[in-house]
C-alpha cells in the first residue's frame, strides 16, 4: 500500500507520493493513478524524493506517462505538502527539479511562491523549429503566423523549463475551440518535444485571462508554467504591468517578472485529502 496526498492549486490537481524509498514504473503508475475513472484522478503525479543539491527533489509525470521538466502548480503543491508534513524546516527552501533548482517559500494563508527560472526565447533551446522561413536559431519566435486545425494564429514561443506557444487573441478565449486546436499544436512538427498552448486575452494593465492546453494532459483548469509564459510574452510586448494577475478557469495566479531575471509565480495550493493506493 502506498500512501498518497491529493492536492490542488487553482484547480490543477495532483497525486503526491513520498517516493524516497519506492521503486516503481513511474510512467505506468502515473497513467493508473491519474485516470479519472479507474484511479484517483489527477492532472499529474508528483514524486517527493531526496536531493544531493537541494532540500528536496521533485519529479512530475503527466497522465499519459510522459515526464514534465517543469510544473509551476505542481511545485507549489509540493511546497505546501513538504512544509505542512515536516519534510523541511522553515517556510523557505530549495527544490531540485528537472528544469533546475528552484527557491520556494510558503506565504501567508494558502499562498505559495515559487521561482520558475528565467524565460528562454532562443528557438533551439525551447525547442521550436522554423525551417526555411527566415527565422535564425538565435532569433526569438514572436508573433509567428501559422495555420493550425483550420485557424490562422500568431504565436510567440518561450521556454519556462518546458516549451510554450502563446497566442494573444482579440476574440474571447471563452469561445475558442481549444479542444481542436490544442492537440494539433501540441504535436505540430515544429515542436520536437511537443508544446503547451496558451490562448490569452489581455483585459487591462493588471490582468490576463488564459486557457491552457497542456502537453500530455489536455486542457486543465490551471497551469503555472503556462500562466508564466502568457505573462512573460504580454509583459515583453508592453501590454501589461508587473506584477500581473493571471485569471485561469480554476482561479487566479500572480506572476512577477522584471524583464531580465527569474519569473516568480504565486497562488493558493492545498491538500484535499490523503489515502492509500494498493494496486
């Protein structure tokens, strides 16, 4: 029997395991645990592990069994669990992730703030391949026009430790056919490692409204790295002020980026319930 915690951060839900002394086929376990009908149900599996370079280590697996390099909401859930269950001393510490070591801290109330690293715009590092279209390896892909699932879109690409394509729209994102465009964009040949798609409305200088199609998970109620990607692109274009609130279907996040350093992501995270998995 494996003890687990079910957690959520603005509706982005996860199953968390203390995996320091466990050995499993993690991709298969993620597929089973995250299944909405035959498992616990979640947008991802979080593994709490020991680290040789930080206080703790986090690995995250998507519902399809693929491993994610970065997961902002998963990291925030991880922080809350680690503090409340006594895996660390104090409310500020460091977590090793696939995308690097991140400083994190528990704030007042339910809020958790995590550093997401500096955004990367170099196409080769995202990665995004723009072949024969006049975009050099070191030239950011900004407002790039492309046709996806019968729609003309302008996308801007950025890595937050994982790849993102951000589309700023004039039309309401409420009516956007994300279930059709999302999978086509995720697996477009331009993205060798697949991609997360964000569709964004800029509401004002202090607020964005975002929907996300997550690589390996589909549309979710929230995506931390996706909120950061949407904010970074919008801030870089001068369309909003820093910090900016990002409204997602599951709630509200705050992104802080000074235009040069690390992106900070803040928002609520909580333990929903705990249980045991015996399969």
